[in-house]
C-alpha cells in the first residue's frame, strides 16, 4: 500500500485495465463533491463506446487514488479532459496537481495536440484553483452550464 504522505513522488497515470478496474470504480468523492463528476463506473461504460476516450487511473505506488478521462479526436489538435477525480481519502496531498501534470505530459507527448480544454462545474472552486494554477484560462460556460477552460501547450511539449 502506498504511503499517505504529502509526497507526490511515484505518482503516474496508467490505462484502466481488467486488473485495476474494480479498484478504480471503488474510488469515491466526498458527499459534497458527488454532483461535480460522473461516477467512475459510468465513465468507464461511456469509454467502451467512445473510441477517442482514454480512461486513466491515477496511481501512487501500486494504489489507484484517482481517475481521469480525456479524449483526443483523431482529426483535431485539441484534447479534452472531461473526467478528473481524486478519491476523498487521498485529497489534499498534491495528487491532483501531479496527476494533471502527468496527463498534460502524456497529451503533449502525442505530438499533434496544441490545445487542451477541460470542463468542470462552476461551483467547484477546488477544480478552478487547480486548473488555473496549471495555466488554464476560463472561456465561459458551455451549453450544459459547465465551465470550459483552455490551455495552449508550449511548443516544446508537442
């Protein structure tokens, strides 16, 4: 089991597999956060029918502590992160920031992506602070009332 310290050393993202799927679906948000993100089980069901979806487990050591999902349309230079959560027991340790850094590195490493967008509930202040600290700029609300923020990847990340 991973240590529950403030260190984010050893954090990485990895595809969700049969081996870690049950652990990923067992991750939970705090009750007051439940309306901010779809459940991991729902997201994984959605990913089965979306060929552009890339579900990832956020892992510390060998322990899944979070989940995120992004899509990379094959004919576009913009990736979209549309699920992002850290389990309630693991929040407040910098894992969200480290996971965001890791997914941005993975996306940048694809080579053709120039922009990344992310969506979140406007009431989710923790998400707003996290994304802003990574350089995302809010663009406004989408048709579903979610905040959309964009990040232009530095040329060296592509």
